[in-house]
C-alpha cells in the first residue's frame, strides 16, 4: 500500500524491491518470498515498518512454492513487461 515499496498482500509484504546508489554505480533488485520460513520475521521489524507483516507465495497459496516454480514464468513476464530479451551466459536455474 502506498507509500510503501514492494509487492503487498494486504498488510504483508510479499516482495521487497530496492535500489542502491554508491561509488557512481546504481544497482537494483528484488526479493520474492517463495517458501521463506516466516518465523524469522517474528524477531524483527521487517523493513522497519511497524505493524506490517511479511508473507510468502507458499503461505498465500497454501502449498509449497519454490524458486524453481517461479523463475521461468517470472523471467518470461519480465521480458514481456520491459519489452526486452534476457541473455544468459549459462542456464539461470
């Protein structure tokens, strides 16, 4: 929910999105929670957002979802949305 970044399911973050700038280099990335052990988040304030939680695809869908399950569909959608072709020096899996 605005103004928070990431992908949310209600009040719980499913995917963190970040940008880092330093030494004249900009990098960016994301962390999609597929089958993360959510118990670890009970000991911290995730992303510094009090009152907000963290969730995973496995939790939301009620079945075990691994990175291998989502990698190819994610990359296909990325190419479509950004109208680009990804080039891998080796298999991404």
